[in-house]
DNA sequence: AATGAATGAGTATTCATTCAT
DNA sequence: GATGAATGAATACTCATTCAT
C-alpha cells in the first residue's frame, strides 16, 4: 500500500512533447519552465502571456512553441511537476511510520513544510483550481490523496485509535483545513504573510484532536 | 455581540448606481442580474462577456451600461448580494442559541444548507476568489466570519467546553473544512454532484469533535 | 461701409429649430445653452457628451433633443452667437472713429478686450477651428473680418497713412497675430494664464508698425 | 548660441519602441508611418482609426501593435519628427547669417517654405494642437522657438536695429502671423489653396516692419 | 414637455498561435 | 534551433440619437 499520493501519470498532457533535445535544447527548455513558474506564481495564468515568458529569457516567441505545444500544456507540465514533488515529500515523510495516526500527522506536516518552502507551489495549485482546463487534473490528484488518507483513517478506526465515521469525508476535512491554513498563512498575494512556527503543531492538533475537550 | 457574519456594508462598490428606475427599468435590471448570475456560474467571469448577457436578454449592449457601470461592478454587486444572503442565513440560525458550541454548530449547518440550496452561490464565491479585483473583498468578509467564530470559540474556552488553543486558527480550520466539503459535494462544475443528506451531521462532527476518539 | 464683421446669418444651421416655446420652454433652452457653453469651454466638443449636458441640468436626454436638432447644431448656435457678440463689440468700438488707422486700432483693442472678458469665447472658437464641421463657418466669418480690415487698410493707403502692400495679406497678419496673442496670454487650458495689462498696447504697436509707412 | 529651434529631444515619448527590426520590419514600420501620416493629414486624429491604417496596408491589426505601442505614440512620433524637420530647416537657413534681423528673416522664409513643401506638416501640427495629449508637447516646442526668436530680437535691440519693446511678445506676434499665413494660404482642408509666390516677401515685410524701429 | 429606456455601430487594444526565413 | 513578423478573433465600453409612455 502506498503511503502518499499516487497521481495518475498517464492521460492527456502527460508526456512532454516527443522531441529529441540536444543538451543546449534541454537547458533552454528548463529555462522556460523556470521562468514561467516564477511568472505564473507572481501574475497568475492569464496574467502571464507567452510574450512575457519569452521576453524574460530574451528570446523570440518561436522558441516557446518549439519546446511546448501551447501555453496550456506548459502549465500542465508545471502543475504535474508540483503535484509530483508534493507527493514525493509526503511519501518520504510516511516512510517508517507504522502507526496510522502517525502517518496522517506526518503527511500533514510534510504538506505544510512543502508549501512553506516555496510559496510558488501554492500559487500554481491555486491557479490550477481556478480554471476548468486544469481543475480536473487537480481533482484527480486530490482524490488520490483523499483515498490514501482514508486508508490510514480506516486502519486507525480498526485499531480503535480513531473514532468511527465516514473516512472519505474526514479526509476531505483534513485536506480542506490544511489547504486553507496554508492559503491563509503563507499567502503571498498582496496580503501580509503571517507565517508562524507553531502552525504545523496547531494544524495537527486541530485535525487530530478537534476543538472539543 | 453579533452572532454571525458582519460583512462590511459600506465602502467602494457598495451601493448600486444611483438612478431612478421605473418599474420597467427595475425589471430589466433584475433580468440582467439573474441572467448574469446564471452565466457567471456556468462560464465564469472572463468566460462570460457583456455581449453574452445582452444576447441572453435580446437587448443591445447599451442596455447593460445603462444599468451597470461596468462588468466588474455588476459582478461585485452579485458577490456582495451572495455574501449578504449567506450572512443573513447564518444570523437567523444563531438566533436563540445561547450556547457557544450550539452557535458554531448552527453556523456550520446554515452555511452548508445555504450552498446546497443554490450551487450558483458557491460558483460566484469561487469565481471571486480567482481574481484579485474581488478577492480582497472576499477576504474581508472571510476575516469577519473568522473573527466572529473565534469569539464563540473563546466563550467556549472560558466555559470549559472547548479546548484551549489559538481561536483564530481553529476558526480558519472550521471555515476551510466547511468550504472544502461544500466544494467537493455540491460542485456543479462538470463533476457529478455527490450530495449526501448526512453531510451536515458529519461536517459538524468533524469540526466539533475532531477525528480522534 | 460697415466697420466690423458682417457674419453671414443665413445658411445651414442658421435658424434655431422652428418651435413655439412657452416662457418655461425658452428658459429651459437658455439653460441648455449656458450649461453647454461652460462644458464645451472646459472639456471641448468631443469631451462633452449630450449626457453631460443633461446631467448638469438634471434632466433626461429627451429634453435636449426637444430643443435642439443635434449636438452639432447646438454648438453651431453657440459659435454663431459668440461670433455675433464679437462683431458687435468691434462695431461699437469703431463708431465715431474717422481715421482708418484709428479704426484698426479700435478693432484690435476691442477684440482683445472681448476675449479677455470671457475666456470661454476663445475656447469655443478654437474648438470650432478644430473640426471641419465648424471650421467652414468660422472661415466665412474670418473672411468677412479680413475683408473689412482690408477696407480700412486700403483707405489708409489712399490717405498715405499706411504703406503699400497687399491689404488682404496684411489683414491676415493682424488677425493671426492678435489671435495668437490672445491664445498665449489668456489661455485657460491647463497652462498658467499670463495676462498683462499692457498687452493691448503692445499688440497694437506690433500690428500697426507692421503696416505703417 | 543656437540660431534656431531647439526642441527638447529627451522626455517621454521620445524614443521609438526599442525593438530589433529586420530590413523587412523597418520597411513595414516605415509604411505604417507614411500611411498614417497621409491618413491623419486627411482625416484628422480621431477620424483615422487603427483599422484604417492597417486596411490601407492590407495587414492585420496586430501588425500595428507590433511596431507601435499605441495610436497615440505613433502620432507623437509623427509630431516629433515634423517638429524636428522644421527645426532643422530653420537651423540650416540661419547658418552664416550674422545679422539678427537677417536671422529672423531667414527663419521666417524657412518656415514658410517648409509648410509649403508639404501641407501634411501643417495638418499634423494643427491636429496636435487640437488634443490636450499633444498640445503640451507642441507648446514646449513653441516656447523654444519663441525664446530663440526673442534672443535675436534682443540682439537687434542692442544694436539699434530693432525698436524697443517686449521681445517675447514680439516673437509671439511673428509666430502667430506666420502660422496664420501658412494656414490661410496653404490649407488643404477643403478650401482651395491660394498660394502666391510673393507670400514670403510680404510676410517678412509685415513681421519685420512690426518690429523695426 | 419630459422621462427613462434602448439602440448598435464604432474603437483601441490584447494575445495565443502560426509562418517565412 | 531560432527569429521577427503576422494573424485576427475577441472584448469592454461609449455615445449620439430615437422611442415609448
């Protein structure tokens, strides 16, 4: 059983354009990815034009379309890569955790650390959530995380550590709360960031213990 | 102390354009509001053009600008109206509740019922969250709800009903979870709706009791 | 021989719409003329909308078209009226002057005083000069003034007071210089007004020396 | 001391958009400049749409915006170029003239020749005078010419060649007269052009007599 | 006389994408 | 691989004028 997110890697948009790239070409491609990540984070998807990206690198627009089929497919690649990174840090965090509750806690902490480490990640995900073109893909990823978390919850219920209830719904509750915390406290979108060291502890408390005595 | 959300009613965008409208005019205005509510819900803000709205009603484009200053201001009006309605249903639900925990529960149930009653409401809010022009306004509203919920939480802590912790953070957790539930279960955005009658009960359980035994 | 400007009073746009107006109607009409004079002066022709004018008076747009055929015809009326007033003050100034040089001087002084008395007059004329629709009419008026001044110049040449030369061209020189002085020193268009008492004296000096033997 | 007009060459709008243009691109850009010069001259600024310009060349609208930031900036470029050309022909004319009166005469003749050579130049300047967006720039240029002419006048006063008086005002008189002559005699705006060979001579007479002792 | 409502052609500008070289 | 050039549909908003009441 996997302990993290198992995003579907197949499907539309999945593989980068089939093209044999020279060393120089790969470098150029990577430059585009980096520049666009920065720009999308700062200005949003529609706020960033293909021209912006090319200007940033000082290249003509043809370059963009040499490496990417479209603006949309570039963003999809970015999104997929962010989700993959998130999944990997979650998986790493779970390794070695035997206790289902411990796994959930580790996942929560890993997620918070992930978004704290690079606010651009949150930005990409939030942007993706905004547009139908991407939200389906995001949804899929989300469902996998939920299913995974639900598995841990079920284990916990079986072992008596977790109260009985709808595990899918609980998982959604956790996910919603965590994502909201991250949005509120790491937001770089014009509002003052209000990160606090104990955020992870309190988030874990909230999700695991609830608010009642 | 108010028991619900107290969205600021003053400020920019607050009052509809000052214009004396005849009965016919008010009707037309209302038609525009309704049509645009529908179209924005279905196609999003940028996906809906002023032309779409006018075509829907079979009128010239000038009509739109007779009643509204701009597309943006119409959307703001829609947004304000949705937030106001939400606030009112929350306030109604709180009336008569003495117990702080009861108030929180009532607020949660009212919110869920609200978005269930009309999926377009959620759509408008989500759309607003997407664009900086509106997200500030939304943010303000959110902060008020959070502050309000935090007040109930503090009362509960004082009375020993609620565990000690950061009330603002707890309030954000509740809000994030609820909003996420609503998004997942009432979403009409291409994904099959999966509403379930016991959603409110389980949401209340999650938020109030937590997931641990 | 006339001593001033004899603007053609016939032609297109010439008579106000044929309509019997009640006392109240005449008043309303006058209000429109006054308000639009002010607005055109401040904001220019295209910068002033029919809506602006009606808003200024707090009336509906129908009112405007009850009294005026079009925005254009209102402006023509304004223009005609300004030119008429200018002509009248010039004529008054000439009365009693026997000497042709004295007549020219009087005309110059009268013109300067006229535009100094009400900067809006200049504004209307300048606006008229900007648009083909009105510039023809203005041109006609100008030609009459020129012809008139040329007559004085010819008389002066006959009497030996004025050097020989093309009288029409001299007249244009005077007119051009005067109008430019007025524009530069009475301009209210964002540039600081720099009116100076001795302007008329110096203008007369410049123009008369230019034509004197 | 400069002997002509020293239009400010720095400031906003001053440099054309920085873009590397191929030979083909430069050609296209030049085509746009030429076509728009013609159209602006014939139809005025607001009377000429970006669409007109592109249609004239049989290209898509995007082309325009590839080479120019906006319609306004294109017109500014046109205006700046016309003023620069005018200044250059004035400067050339002054070279070698030692006598201040001679310099003034040369400047007058150069200006008249300039506008006679290409009526479109006048049209551009007149158009610029119509719109606040451009009139400030024009004003600056004008002030420089006036200051320059005033310098010559002062020299002439010192040497006793020119009567005493306000040099700035005299300079404005000359400028106003010349510009008016040009407008009246070279106008192509629907009125028959009535150019006459001796115009320059008579203009010089009028202006110099006006200022001579 | 007057009002509010409606019209609709008109305009500058943007931008993802394609193409010729 | 890369460039600059070109495309053209799309969009929000304006405003003189007309109309129904």
